[in-house]
């Protein structure tokens, strides 16, 4: 994948955004963790506090704990939505098959098989393992413990699904950091949170990405 | 034979095919290439596994040149 010699032209449209790199991704991950803690810890403290002061107030505590559970789940749902299928599904079966053929030419055997099962494609990059869908991508960082969900798409409602993925895949291969810069971040957190909110048919996709990410070394390629 | 294809609603459309030495085919391919770039497409060639490069001139030695639309954050 390009390491910056060729910059994705779309980055000119988001010139105010700092270019994504390892350090920035790690920073975003820390901010998301702090945000989640800020959203959930107060509710947990309220539940515990109420129970200590008056055990009969446990229904209020349960409601509070439900909030603490639901808020991260809602964010994870937002993250998982980046892999949802686009509303328009292309014009014809022939167009879809043609697009699948081109996408198949762009990826290897394993990615082709995964796409046939899940509608998603994995791609190894310098930032981690990417799981690319029709309207977004999830980056699993080396080690497999952190997922960054990005909303990014090509604006053409008539494109067949596989062509949408091919568009994103080619842009990713042109300039990985530029791709992550252009895309809108939707969620950062544990891959299992995203997995739970994915359609069942897509779960093997994120499983494959996590397994591949675990095998990656944390150090940047030298 | 080298190909210039555009990803579109049909899956993809072959806009031009050429071989080195066929001046007429190359001329037609270059014109088609420029027309699509003027229409807002980006041209990409694969440069090895997992790598691609945007090109602004038709690379006559490439096997496949793919035209894609711009992407944007959703």
C-alpha cells in the first residue's frame, strides 16, 4: 500500500483534517476509551451509591446500570453500521456478477471466498487489517484488540455492491492514510462490540480480520 | 492486450483496448482516458499485491487501467 508518495486526491476535500497515522489512531482510541468511561462510570456510581444508601432503591440502580450498558452498545451499533449493505443494490444480476468478477480479479483467493460468504473483503495495510464493505470499512489494529470503524463510500446509487467495494479497495491501496483521513470515524472500541452488532452473515468477516490482525506485529514495517 | 475500463452501473465498461504499436488504438484509448478524467473519474493501476497508484496520463505499458469515482466520508 502506498506510504504517502501518492496522496489520495480526495484528501484535498478535507484539507482541515490532520492526516491519519499510527500516533493519531492511538490517540483516537484513547479518547474513545475516556469518552466511554465518562458515559458509563457515573451511571455505575449512581447505581452503587443508591444501593449503599438505600438497598430498596435497587430499581433505580438497575435503570442506571442499564444506561451504562446501553450507551456503549449504541456507539458500537453505529460502528457496525458502516458495514451495512447500501440501499441501492445495482441495476441487474448481470451487472452484479460483472462487478463481482472485477472485484475477484483485484483480490486474492481467500478474500474472494470471504466476499462470497459475507459480502466483505479483507485487506492488509500498514495500519492493520481492513474489512471493507459497501459503505465503509473497519480497521482492526495489530494485535486484534481495537477496531476503528470508518464511514466512507462512493456517491453513485446505481453502482453494483461489489463495485462499491472495489472503489473503496482501490482508494485504500492508493493511499491508506489518506483513505482513513477522508473517511468519517464512527466508532473506536473492542472488535467484539462491533461483531455483536453485525449481521450474522458478516461476522466471519470480522473474525477473519481479527485473526489476521493478531498475527501482525505492532511495530511499523521497516 | 491492455484495457481501459470504467466501473459503472453495468459492473464495468471496457472503454478502450490497445497494444503497443497500434497507434490508432492508442490514440483512441488516450482520448477516452482524457474524456473520463475530465468527467471526474480517477484512473488507477495496480502496482503489485495490495498496491495501486493513481495515474494522470494513460500508462501504455499497463495491462489494466481502472477508472473509479471519487470517494467521500459518509
